[in-house]
C-alpha cells in the first residue's frame, strides 16, 4: 500500500527509495530473527504480543486515517504531482524502513522458514547473510514492479472516484491486517 501511494503521488521513479526502504526494513527484521532476538521474542509470548499489538495499532491508525482522508485532496495531489516537490529520497527511505519494521510477521517467517535452508555442515553467518540479501532483493523487485503498475494506473486514479477507491481500499487493507494480527495474538491459542 505504501509503494502504491508513493507511486501514485510521485511516479514510480521517485518511489524507488521507498521500495528500497521497505526491503531494508524486512532485512532488518530477518537479521533480528536469525541473530537470536527472534528466539527471545518467540520465547516471551508477552513481549511478542506487545510488539504485534503495537504494530496492529499503527496499522489501525493508518487504516482509519485513509478512510477519512479527503479524496479531493488526494485527487489534487495526483493531478498536480509534477508540480509538487516529492519527499527527498532519504526521508522517503527512512519512512518506509519504519513502516516495514513495525510489522513483526517477518520475524516469525524468518524463524520458521530460514532454518529449513541452513546446512549445518557449512558456516552459519554466510548462509543467512546470502538468504537475507536475496530475500531483500526479491522484496525490492516486487515493490518496484508494484510501483510501476500503480504509476500506469495513475490516470484512472486521478479521476473523481479513483482517490476515494484507493483511500477506502488501502484503509480496508490496513484495518484487515490489523484485525488479523490482533486475532492471531489474542484469540488463537
């Protein structure tokens, strides 16, 4: 959703730093997962539940913010994006890293999936370093492809109903993910 929003507002070329930020955020979480912090979080259900709850609250905030965002303002942003100064690449990168690391799910993914591909006969650090680098590259490529597709959909989304559809859809996605995280945290066991 972040990639799509950046691409719609500024074009796919100017959202490359955001795509890189999302990928780096995922890599940071994978590093935490494989370096032992992931095991600590998994061993402490209370701490892990707190992290997931904070992440879900942030997603709820983003979701409701999108629901109530003024669609005409979004349409104006899209129509006049060429005239606007986009965020500088460093600010966009930092914001996207922060958004990415607020989702604790990659830690669980890293703990549960990465060990299956580790050969005990080979050194551990080089193996996980390669896995994390490759996964980060995959995330970057997928985010960039998403940005390019969103950029091509810009004309439709700059019409009178396009921004309202995007705001409601992205808000619904954020709220649905937050609800799923909260349900997994408090109802499953």
